[in-house]
C-alpha cells in the first residue's frame, strides 16, 4: 500500500477557516462559537502559521460564524 497525498485536506487556507467557523456556529450557537473561534485561532497558530496569519485565520472564522444562518431542528 502506498501513501498518497490527502484528497480532502488542502491545507490551512481561508476556505478551511471559513468552513470551520460555519460548522462551529451550527454546533455551538453564536455566542460560544465566537469564543471558540478565538480560542482555536490562538491555540492552533503553530500548526497553520506558515500558511496564513493569525488575523487572517480569525477573520475567516468570524466570517463563517456571521454568514451561517442555519439552525438545528430539535
């Protein structure tokens, strides 16, 4: 078996952080997702610092949070 490049993870780009924000809002709601987004941007900075700045990551996370209007049906 040979190891291949990942087909689903394309790296830490703006789209990754945008989708992270959208899914976090769906799971946690607005208030907690903003707090978690800030935590995520700071705590994972060592993993993505070569690809995007901390401010760029936080901007895209918050954009995803604010753009997501989906709510769960209970």
